[in-house]
C-alpha cells in the first residue's frame, strides 16, 4: 500500500481556548493526498481553507488530531524539525506571489536553496536556470521581478516552489489575480509539473472550471469537509 504524501486524522483548530470568545475553526478534518495527486479545495470565504492550508504547510499547529507528511507524524516535532521537514518536502505558491521585487527572476528562484545552505553555489544557479527554463522564462531570467507581468511573476513563484524538489506543493488561489488567459496558462503549467515529476498539488481555488480539471475536488463549509 502506497503511503500518502499527506494524511490528516481528526484535525481541529481552535482559537482563544478557555475564554468566552473561544471558537473552533476546523472540525475533525480527515483528509489524504496520494503521491502524484492533483487536488482542488473549494469553499466560500471564511470556511477555513486558509487555516487548513497553514496547518498542512506546517506553519501552524492543530489543536487536536494528527498530520502526517510522507508518513512522518508532525504534531510532536519541535520548531526546528518542522522547519526542516517543511523546507525539504513542501513548496508554496500564493495568490500574491511574494517575490522579492528588487531581485531578478533567477535570484528569487535561488533563494530557498541559498537559505538551505546544502547546495554548492554553482549548483544553485544551475538548478534555478533549469527551473526557469521549465516554466518558459529563460529569456527573462535576469530581469527584475517587479518588471514582469502578473503571469510571469506567478511562473517565477512556481519555479521557486519547486527549487527544493518538494513532494507536495500547496497553492492558495494561485490564479486569483490573473486574467483568464494567464490563469489558464499558469494552471496548465502546474498540471504539467504534476504529470512530469509526480509532485502532488493541493490547490485552493474559487474557479470551478479549473477545479474540474483536477483529479479530485473537496469542499469545505464552516470548517468541515463535505462530500
């Protein structure tokens, strides 16, 4: 039996515990994501999607329940262990690309590898160049990120998310700020990466047309996953 890339069992997230204003945002979430699966998460604003993505991305801890990444239980890992696991296993793409605007495209893609410090300098630049070629941006590799179009910036963000060869990419409304043509192009690129490398994707989107091109759709309403 193949180990899921991601598995959640009974995950909850509450705030202001023990106070009159206590609120449970996520309720007993069970979820799995198989290697190479491309999954869409949909739901209205305020339903808990971003909270769930923060937990899956190991940026926050659940109040109860367990999260496994590649078979590793994460609840009892310390901050350094979570950082190490996140850095080597999970890539992130956001609606706001969060590029360093004064840096070039290739410098932005290099950053995760520079921070990790486990790569030789020549290897870092070579891999970043390879990833930019993969997303069709070789000709603008040395252009400042701030001078690029929204679609190009998001392509740089995808290349950066792949820098550490993660098993899982989390994408939070990755096409939300793009026109329909650019959105379709960026989505097609992520799908291509998914098919070619077997990288799993969990994408939060409001775009039903794009979600229907995923392997599976799950819906979240009021902090619960619904069929």
